[in-house]
C-alpha cells in the first residue's frame, strides 16, 4: 500500500550500512555524484548496473549452483527468496485445465493499457470479496501490469518529483529501493524500528505514529520533501499484520484524515498464489489522474492477453480458491512453519514470527563476534559457503546487525537439508567462540614486579 500526501512530509536520507549507496536519489544531477565504470553506459546505466552488482551477488551464486535432488544434491538451498514453493502441484493442475487455454483475436492484439476490461472487472470483484470492502470496488479504478515491482516504479515516477521521498518503516523489503529509484529518481527514507520493546510498544519492531512523526520532523529539518508513506501489509520481512486500528492511525498521520484520492493500493499474485513467475500485479486507486498516468506506463509493463485471460479465469474460480487452494496452502505453510520454528527452538535461537508471510525474522546476533554489519556479512557468506542462501538484515535496512530472514515455504526435503546446513554453520560458530574463550582464559598472566 502506498499513501500519497500531496505536498506533505519530509525526512532524512536512507543509509546503507557497510556499503555506500550512490547519491542518485538526492536533488540534482545523479551523474555528478556517481560515475559508471563502463564507457558503454550512460550515468543512468551505470546506476542501474551498480544495483545489480551490489545487490545480486548471492542470487547469482545460487543460480550458478542451484540444488537439485538428482542432478546437483550438493548445490545451494535457497531459503532467502520469499517464494511459496509448496503448491506447484495445485497451481499446475488448475492452470492446465481446458478453460485456461482460450485464444481469440483480441488476446493477440494491443489491449487497453490499463488491462482488458474482463480482467479489471474480475480483479474488482475478487478484491471486494476477499478484502471485505464496504462497497464494491470499481473496474475503472483498476490498472493491471506485470508485478508490484513495476507498480512501485510507475507510482514513484508519477507521484514524486526527482529527489523527493517516501517514508518507509525499516526493516523493509530492500528491493523497493531499486523500484522507486531507478525510474523515478525518488528517495526512500527510513523510519527505523527497534527490536527492544520500550515506551508504549507492545512488540518488537513496532511502528507507531510517534515514530513516524519523529522521522518526519528529522526529514523536515534536513530539507527533504516527503510525498508519501509506503506500508507493506503483511510486513516483509517481519511477517506482522497491521490491525485495522493501526492502519487507521497511519492513514490519519498521512493526511490527518484518510483521503481516498491519495491512497493507492497494490496487490499481486506472487505471494497469495505462489506465482511470482507469472508477474501479475494490480493497482486500485480512486484518483483518475494517477490511474491514467500509471496506465500510460503500462505499455512498457503490460501483460500478454493470454496471461490476462488466465488470471481472470483463476480469480473467478471461488470454489477452487476456497475449497482446494486456500485450505491446502494454509496446511502446508503451517506444517513447514512448525518444522522450522521447532528447529530454531532446538538451537536456542530467538525469532519473531508474525501471522503471515513465508519467512521468519531470526535473531542471530549472538553469533557475531562484534555487533557490526561487517560481521553480519561474514556470517551470511559462511551460510552461502555452506550451500544455504539466507537474507541478512542489512538488505532490509535493519539498523541492528545480526537479524536474518529465513524463508520456510519450501518442500520438506529441501527445507530439512537447508536447516541441517544452517545448524552446521551455527554450531561451528559456537564451537569457535568457545575455543576463543577457552584460549583466552588459559593465557598466562604477566608477572607484575
């Protein structure tokens, strides 16, 4: 969910610990502050390449050495990507049925860039039902395109001027930095949340209006213009679900009273349906200017007509969704979650586990010899060397080194092997720490004369 304040709010620039983010999000010419290391690229191309080089190392390594039970059993287990791999059998059967295979001329021609009307009608009905909207949502307020990454980019571009910013609670899904910056040159400024429960907080990493206000005031003092607030619900990586009361508080902070013209909602099938590869996302906004501007960018981020038809068929099949997919998906996720949390408890590892998501926010601070992001990165590399990929807190802009996101939504045999490798790394770290402690205690004391 992305809330636009109009002339609204302000804040400090976001900080990348351990690796400096180029100042391309600041007001002014990014080329003056970032130089490409390739003579073949423009300054924009250099910035785009920088993101790839700095953020994708773990995934490039993984894709060169992916685990396969038969072909590469010693390959890397991916517990770092937030994907649901538990329901491929259900989805493949449903997407292979005969009603999914229709081809007609209109599906092979240029569509309305907002998306085919039949799909926008189905999205409106689907979200009205499952989100329990007080009034039916309207198809004319729906825009569809290829995923929420494209939606973030489009919204940032049409809502903000170059150098303006969105507030975002941190930790947050780190790729959003890329989404809002690469096209729109828009900044993200963090509302940093703490693991320690203090004041009126009732849980770790709790977002409050007071914290939003403080971040806004700091931004204002630094001359940063903030245009909106990004809220992810359920939260990634924490797994929290904002209550209706909390959402109302945040909305009132955003515009002192919630304003439908400045509230823009995004939803995609990547998480709820475990189809991140299908690339389907939708925007719902009652602001016609915003819808039109985003639709204009959909010519670069549209879906094929065939995919739009499949999505409409899937979303309208309430019997399959309610009686087959949702109960089975929930049961499989619950079983995987129970297994992983049991393993973490057996290892004595603290963790946060909210009510949603495919991941657990794991506290590995005790395995860092020093509380630094350098040590966090060394532990991350140790996992990768031991053929298991996790996501470290630095990639989520967590201000406390030592937190990791562990994805549990995978098949049992991969999950079991992945957790075995996690255990090996952590037990090795514990043994090394004990050896250092023992060595230090046995060192002869100097004789004082």
